[in-house]
C-alpha cells in the first residue's frame, strides 16, 4: 500500500472511529435521555436544534472545500485565523436573535433558553473551525477525533447524571456548551504544539482574501442554503401541522439514519485531497479514481441500507419506548434517502474541483420548492411518514435526476449511474487488486 493511500485509509479509519464511538455513547445515554423526557419534551429540544441549524446559512458563506484549495506551508496560519474569525463573528451576532424573538413575538421560556444555550454552543464550536478545516486538509483527523471523544465522554456522562437528578431538558444544551469549551482548549493546544505559530500573522485579518473565498464559493453557498432548508424544513412543518411529539418521533428516525450515514463524511473528507491532487496531474487518472471511489461507496451502501432496515425493524422495540415505535416506518423510508446521498456523496467535491458550481443553485432551488410542496401535501395525508417520503423524493431529484439535464453535470450523473452497476464494482475491484499485486512485485 502506498504512503498516500495508507494516509487516506488511516484518516478514514480515525473519522469512522470518531463516529462509531460517539454513536455508541449516544446509544448508551442518548436513547435513555429520549425515553426519559418523552417524545413531546424531546421534540421541543429537537425543534430548537432545527431552528438554530439555519445558522449554517451564514456559516457556509465560506465553504470548507474552497478553503482547502488555498492552503500552503507558508499561508496556513493566515487562512486558519481568518476563516475562524469570520465564522466566530457570525455566531456571536446570531446569539442575540433569541433575545430579539423573545422581545418581539414572546416565545415560550423553555424554548427560549434552549435556543440561547444552543446558540452559545455555536460560538464555541466556530472558535476552532479553522483548526479543524486545516487538520482535515492535512489528513490529520486523528487530532479532531481525540478531542471529540474526550469531550463526548464528559458530556454524555454529565447528561446522564443530570437525568438521574431529574433536571429539565435545558440542562442538555448547557452541558453541550461545557463540552465544547473543553474541546476548544484541546484543539488549540494541539494546533500550537504541532505547528509553529507566528503570533503577528495570527492577528492579521485579510478582507480581500475572505471576499475572494466568498466569491468563489457563492454558488455552493446558495446551493447549501437550499439544501439546508429542505433538510430542516420538515421538522418545522411537522411541528406546525402535527405537534412537538411527532417532531420527537421524526428526530429519532433521523438519528438512526446518522448511524447508517456514518461512513459518508469520513470518506468524503479523506478522498477530497487526493481528488485535488489527481485533477492537477492527470484527468484520466482523476476520472478513474472518482468513478472507482463512487462505485465503492454506492455498492457498500446498497448492502448497508437493506441490512439496516432489517436490524432496526427487529431491534427497535428493545431500545426505545412504545411512543417512538412509529419511527420504524419513518426510518425505512429515510434509509433509502441515505443510499441516494451516498451515491452522490462525491459530486460536490467534483464540482468544486472543476469549478462548475454555478448551476448547482438551480437544481437545489428546484428541489427546495418541490420539497416544501411535497411536505405540505404528504404530511397532511401521511403524517411523519409523509415528511420522510418528501425527503426521499427530493434527494432523488436533487442528487441524481436533475444532473442529467444540465450539460456540465452529466459527467457526474453518469458516474453515479455507473456506480449502481454491481458487475462493474467487482470488475473494478479485481483490476485494483491486480494493480496492487503488480506494484508489490515490482
């Protein structure tokens, strides 16, 4: 195995370990919390999280993939400082929105305090955005994973203790803030320990560079807005039409899909630097790597999706209380949306590298309107299952169908189509293994 391939594999393994460990803690403690507070109270907390999730609209003005294109050994300090400054400033400004809402429309007290502490957690998490982005670029996710795991152990332990002490739901985001503060300290210490920092450079804000990043990523930003809205609007509309209890049920199904989607993020982050490298050197090798990687992800998730539905169907009743049982049907539908997401998991990276993000706005905007329309119709008719169906249809349109009608995106559309071919998958594996064996013999 080459050094580069080994580094990518190690990075994926560390990111997977992070996801598995966190999901293990969530399984041990998070499920108990959901069962303890009940669908209605837990639904209120989930609703608050969905509202604050819209802050991503402002954070993603600077796209993480665009940023990684500009790192060099000479300028990384400046980039890390500037992008952190930008996101952290946005988070501080957004922190005051719950106060404005309280004064203007008079939101309920529990929801108000949930929003306050979740927004405070945003400030803390954005404090290390630049460091995390740089570590991902360097394929050193191990450093992020170590901090995440330490924090999650502390956080979930405190949550469990507070639950035993019969404390209210507001204590959960408070503990998240405590954990995020610890995480900030750990990541900053690692950054200063392993990379020499010029203190003068750290304090220089380069507005021209920030504007350049914003300009280059503007279409990805607009695309992200549409994507965020149609992935979060379902909970908002469920709360409006069905109530907070159903939000809690839908959230449980969504949390189960995060287990299924556990591999997607690590693979994306680890493969992206290699895609950039190959694109600059040889497009044929780049395309081959793109197709091979996308095929592996797709075929893997074809199997995982089917297996996960079977497992959830038979084990759910042993884990969650009866009031959450309707989440099984919701998960069955959403699982296929994760499969579609896996099939299109590398398309944003491909568009960013080729600088063809302009028209991504149109396809996600179309999908946004379709999703809102479907939610209005299907939630009223099928309840929480309707929201899941709306998500599935929207994902299929946004990540697959529309690309065939956009000239610049047909290449990635056909890559995703070819990735569905199981025979091609096995053929590619055989060729890859033969190549590895020949290299060893040489």
